[in-house]
C-alpha cells in the first residue's frame, strides 16, 4: 500500500494485466462519483464553494440540465473581463459552435458553444478569450437564447 501511494510500482508487478488494474484503480479513485450526473453535481458544488462563494455570481458552472443535456459555464471574473474591453475600440465579440466534442454512438450529438472576445493589440498576437460556454445536445434557437439570457442576467447583477 505504501508503494502504491508513493507511485513506486517497481516491485508490484510488471505484467500488462497488473498495470491495467493499477491504472483502473487510479482512474476510479480520481472520479468524483461513479455516476456522471452525481460527479457533475459534485463539481458544481465544489466550484460554488471554492470560486467566489460570496460574490454576485458564485462558481463557474451556472446551469446543469439532464433533459436536454446542457451545461452552461461562466464566472463573475469572466463577466468583468467581458465588461472591461467592451469600452475599447479594437475588441471583437464572437460566438462559435464547434462540432461534436463527445463521441458516443448511443447518445445525441453534443456541441460546444462559446462566446469569446478577441483582444487586438493587447499582446503581440491577437488573443481569443472565452467568456462563457455551453455544452448541449439541444441546438434550437430557444436553447441558445436561454444560454445568452442567463449570461445577460448575471452580467446585469
């Protein structure tokens, strides 16, 4: 047990099956929960407690839905970052939907949507800074409006 905690596997075994078992145990120990939904909720709670818990917008994950599958994320810091450069001239606000990020044949297609700003002339190269994102299997206009309205509401706080 002491060797395992110290990441010293020299005397434990050298066969592939033993190494696979060690890897599997390591992955299992690092999971927040065995169920994806429970793990997501634990991550939500962890961020709420650790990231800006006393602020107007606590945490990073702001919305989780199972049906439709949807996660919306942004922080008070990203809202402030969004506010400051908008007062400058050379700022581009862009919205992008990226192709499927999670590939499972049994599930619906999940897309990554992102609202970002490009800060021209701040550094040597143009910098694209993500402000908020949504991962969703629902791609109707109403879902995108919900995401942006939630961000807009937090922005107004």
